[in-house]
C-alpha cells in the first residue's frame, strides 16, 4: 500500500508528532511519501520529504497573536492552487493529513478520501471543551482549512471515543525529569524585549530560560536567559524545569504535563484553536492568562509560589491509533494489530 502523509509545518507541534508517526507508518506500508507545507520551521524531520509546499501557513507576530498582515502578504493564492492541482493524490492508496491544506484540498478537488490525523480533529469534536465566548469565524476557519472525510484526533484528555490522549514523542518519554528551579518559556508570538521586561518585573530571584522565535543569538538579561529555538536545548531545559510558561498550543503543554511540570498557558489572540485548548487546560486546573500585562502578571506571580503540577496519564497509544486508522480505512489491505484501550 502507498500512503501519502501530509504535515502542516507551521510551528513545531505537527512535525514533533511526525517523529513518532512516520516510522510507524513506514513499517506498515510498502511506500510512504511525506509532504510538508508552510513557512520554514524550526524543527527538521530526519526523513526524506517528497513534497515541499508553501501551502497556507501562518506567521507569528510579536504582540501575542498571528501577524495577519505578513501572513496575507506571503500567501500566494495562484501558487496554492497550482500546488493543489499538481499534487498526485490519486497515485496513493491512502492520504493522511495532519491539518495540511494542500493535500486536503487536492483530495477534495478529485473526490479522493482524506483521513485527518490531528489535534484539530479533536478540537472540532462536539465533546471537546469550548471557550465561553464562541468565535463562529474562527471555528469555520478551523473546520474548512484542511477538510477531511474521516477524523482521528488527539487532545489533552480522551473526551469521547475517537479522541486519544497526546502523542508524546519518544524523545520526551526518554527524558529523566529533574528540578533545578528554573522556568522554561516558549511564547513564539511575543518578541524578546517584551518577554525579558515582563519576566524581570515578576521576580529577580526566579531564573527564566526563554526560547524565542525572534532571536538569532543567545543573550543574558540578568536572571533571564534567551536562546533561539532549538530542539535539543529546549528539551534539556524542559526536563530540568520547575515549571513551563507557554502558549496554549498542544504539544508543548502536553509534554510539560507528561513530565510533571507545573504549567501556565497564554493563548494566542484571535486564534480559535488555542482558545479551545485554553478552555480544556483550565478545566483540568491549569491557570490561564490572556496576555502579559501587569494585571495578568499577578496570576503568574501566584503560580510561581503556589502553583502545582496537574497529574495526567498519557500512555503510549500511537501504534494502536495508527493500526486502528489503517484497519478502518483500508480493511482489506492492513490487518489490525491493536485496538485502543
């Protein structure tokens, strides 16, 4: 069986999940081709990428949200349509998309089934938590960005059948967590200067290790150390941290929870998926703040001195999920090896 596995390259979460999913798919099919779309990511895959597309990626801003101006400036609709029309999805027995729009719309154009294997599939499930203030436009974008014919989702908790707990990559499962008292920070939608100013305002005794998408070289500002985003350095910091301050994405909060770190999240502005994630995390007991203004920093200060880790149970179900997907989508070709507990 020939499989096309298409990955959204914006951010690092989808690519991180692929580190575990790709080898499992490779071991279960005759040929696996990989497509990655979006702006250049901080994380590279140690696998051959057959198709590299521009797609419809988002660019992070510096004030807590998406930079919509630059996002629209870099989006080339003619190129996007060209990529859709020329992706040979009919050459594959199965197309699997992790919230990747080129493959999804190429399948829609040709009436080819497209299986979603993503966090976004779980976010859209009726049983998943929602923010108090609904966002119909944001929900519509999430629903139509990468259309699919079948859905398999991951979320912070298994809210319904068909929703699994997070894929925690083997690199993280192999870590031996310790606590040297520092706090790891990953807020890609904030510029370095804002992070340094606000973190130093909180406490000069707290050590912060900040990973910034907007920084090119390491720097030290008193008790705040800043590094460009780096996978190995970030994992090392995460393993040694007392707590994690990050956006309300999916992979980083999930990995922090798995490692037993106390967590505080700042959802990106005007980003519906992160608002939904924040609602789910808040329901679990994770503190959430809307921004890094002084009023919100009081919550961070309280978290520093009184916050506690939120216990979770994230067993390694990735192989079982892949086998279930292959069995249900291509039952005549791939026998089931495992079922979800």
